[in-house]
């Protein structure tokens, strides 16, 4: 296995895992991909601010009342 094979494997696995996570958690696809790409680029996962809110599905504030 050369470097190109390894990079292709990693990219394919990343896509499979990310797609599964988006579907399972019902996240917004484009926003989640941007968030993950930015996190890898920056080397950190930002949990403060509104970035996380942008990827979450809409939630009713009146559920359970």
C-alpha cells in the first residue's frame, strides 16, 4: 500500500463515518461537513459559540410541557 492508497482509504472512511453520523444524529449535512472540515483545518473542535448550533436539527422549545 502506497501513500495514495492510504490517503484514499482515509478519505473514504471519513466520508462513510461522517455520512453515518449525520444521518443518525439528523444533523444538517452541509453545515456539519463545513464544521468538521474547519475543525480539522484548525486542529480544534470549537464547542463554544454558535457553530455547534448551526449543525443541529431544529428543536421545538415546547416539547414536554
